[in-house]
C-alpha cells in the first residue's frame, strides 16, 4: 500500500487568503460514504475487518460482482442538512466528502455512467445536496477525489476492459470528472486528493492548473502528489509530537475505519476527540475527523453524540483554538497542551486534580494574569509564580466539570519558550525521541498497520553503534528520586545504561518487546530509580553497555521515549498526573 502514497507530503506556496481560511478553520468533518458503506465490510456472508472502503481490493472482488452493490444502494435516510447540522454542532468549519474513492464509483451525477444518479435506485446527487447544505449552514465544502487509484477502470482486480493505461484513464475519466466537480457544484473550499502513486509531475500540475483556472480559491492538499499541493496531509491518524511549520493537517478516524463497517465500534469519546484536536492545533495544524455513514445514510448515533458533546465544549472554549497560533513550546506538557492567541496563552488541562499545581518550564514571557475560564462567571484567578524559569499555577480546590479545563494567561508581549524540557517534580514527564541529541544512532520514522488500513506512526531512535548515545537536556524542578521508564521495542536482550551529568546511572536489561514484522509493539518498561542531586539544568544520556559477550553484533533497541516519574511522591497528593508511562 505504501507504494501508492507517492510524494504525498511536499507542498508549494499558496495565496494568503486561501491560507487564512485554512488557518482559521482548524477543525473539519471528513465523510467517507459510497458503495462500500452498503457492504459494511460484509461480503458473501463473511464479515471482514480493516478499513471497509478497501473491501473490493482486499477481497479481490471482480468489478461485475462489486457493481451489484450499486443496484442495491438506496440510502433512504440520507439527509444532507442533518449531516451538516452535526458538523456545525460539532464545531467543525468545513466538510470534505468522498466524491469518488478508489472503487471508481462517483457520488455525483457524472458523464461517466458509474455514478449514484444513473446506477442506483437512489438516483440523487449527494455532492450537490451536501454542497448546498454547507452553503446554507455557512460551512466550507470540499470533495475527496482519488485521482490515481480506480479499481473499476485501471487498478481493478478484474478490470472491465483489461489494463487501461493510466494516461487514457487520466484523460478519459479523471480530468473530466475533476472538471465536473469544479464547474457544477459551486465554490469548493478544496479538492482533497489521495494516493498519487506513480503520477508524473506533469499530470499533478495539469490538475492544479485546471483548479487554478476554474476555482482559484479552492485549496489542494499534498496528496495531489509531486509537491504541488498547498497544504500537507500527514499520514492517516498521525498525531505529531513536535511542532510543524506551514499549512498542514492530521486526518483521523472516529473508530478504526474510514468507510462504515458493521464490525467496528471502537469509537473515540468526546474527551479523546478534544485532546487530539487540541494537540494538533497546539503543534500548528488542522484536525480533520472522519465519519462513515451507514448504508441508510445515517451517521452512527454513538459517535454523533460524542461529536456533539465535544462541540458543546467548543461552543464555550472554541476561541482558544480557531485561528490560534501553536504553543510556544515545540511539545506537549505533562498536564495537557497550550495554544496562543497573540499575547494570550491557553493551558488546556487534560487531567488535573483540585488544588493541583500546574507546572511548566522555559516560558520566555512575564505573566500578567491567570484566569480559569468558566463559562458561567468571570472565572477564578489561581495564584501563580515564576521562578528559575518555572511557572507554577496553583489550581483552586473547586472541582471543574469540563472534559478539558482551560487556564487563560495574559503575557507581557508574545510568549516564546525554551527548547529545554522541564522535568516536573510531581507528575510524570515524557522525553520523546524526537528531542534527543543523537550520536552513533539515528531517528527513524516507523509506520505500520495494526489491521489493514489502521495506520500507526512513531519516530524512534534506532541503528545504534556501540559508542552511540541519545541525550536529553532537561531542567529538573526539584532534586530527588525519579523512576525512569523506557518506551522501546526490538531489544537485543542486553544491558543499557541511563546516566546523568552528576554521574548517577542505572543499568537495565532490555527485555522482550518483540515486534512482528513492520508492526512495532512499543512498551514502557521500568528501568530503575535515578537521583538528581540538584534542581536546574541536567543531561540524561542513554547508551548501550559494551560487554565482551557481544564483540560483533550491533546493539539493537528502538527507543521512542523516556519517562521520569517522581518517586516516593504520594500520588494521592494534589498532583496533575496526565501522562502515566505508556503501557
Ligand atoms: C488513503 C485511502 O487509501 C484510504 O482508504 C482513506 O481514504 C485514507 C484517508 O486515505 O489511505 C492512505 C493514504 C496515504 C497514507 C496512509 C493511508 N499515508 O501517506 O500515510
């Protein structure tokens, strides 16, 4: 499947006003709906698992057999205004709908006969109805179009007319349908392209030129291929750990499939939706979250409810996200995440306890005021202090009722932040691989599927030499003992060492955390208790322990993070403890 991704992340510059629409929006609804929704991953009486929109390809269903779904497709409950109303209640600012996915079936009236109006008893045009509903609701509207993969014509297991060369498909179906979408459905916010595969730069450029000619205000994402997109689409479900500059988005599913599947009810809840949305905005991106309506045209009620509850939070606190700048820090905090609007910072608390101390290191700005955002009243003003680079905010004893509480800070001027990571004295602190200084080892990007189409992405330190070292520069809030956990996989069953600049060291044995093929099974293992004798700046270094038992083999360990959990701290005290080491 990766061979279909092509050059899918590079982008080119875009006009300011188009970029501004994207930056202001932050949150959008992705909708995958088509003949695969009719099947719901059930085929010939067998229930399959994985992303359901790939059923035809995964099960090698001949075109003629798959077409039978069109004859049955009659989603009588489809109501464009209801879908758009949900997007609006969810706090989403635009909708992107699958006009044609890889199966080649068009969800709009196309001159190509394999379309919902001409080939189904339903006989209506959802692209038209959704574009009009979005305009009525004041939401942007875009379409997903699979410009390279088309299993009904060229990439099919049993193509109708044998192997059509891509150029013939490109000229005969792809460009004509893109032109139909650009000329018959009103203003589009974007066309969202996918899996450019082996398209040439000239072919990608021709699509972009057509868009600029017909709809110059419509954006193009990076999966148009060949670096000519205007904003970057990360890997599916990719939640970046480090801030990313420029225009970009994370796309995500509300369960584990894009298209509707009868066997997938692994729904996100409202808290998870908000934490992912906030985390992506805090790193500088947009979050486009998918729903997969069923064969009747109904968005599963469980996830619709979660989206509405998250939307109620956004109705109270959305100004902390829409149009916000990323966190001054490159990374998330132990207690949650931060966004910025000019000289105002918003601390989003994902997990907190009444009376807890919210602590962060390295803010380069004086704080004028701190207010706990309460929808009902002016909000309480927690006590705070800044000292030695640390900001400490003492939460009142009152209990909050929000899935995410928000502190609003006024700063003297625009806040910046140190790259050095603070080690909290009362909550676990995670040091991610991406922030390590490396020698004799490298930062690698891993992507794998848990089950088909359920992509996971992780950066980790690997390819170690014997003199290799991964080191983190930290600022320790308080001296004392900290229990270290190492999140890793692929161990070579040997000793490793974690050492501080005060010559404190622990040695641990890398035990089994076997991955299976490309599937990386990262596990947080306890490594030992480490002491910092002083607060302030320290250096933590991870290295393989050389022993005569291993003269030839290179040390192997794929390290994703180190977590430092205060030891002996009474976890029942008023501490914020949102990031327990991963398990
Ligand atoms: C593609 C489609 O194949 C899939 O069905 C769904 O529509 C998804 C949104 O997009 O899947 C991809 C494409 C690219 C990557 C991962 C999954 N990628 O670049 O990591």
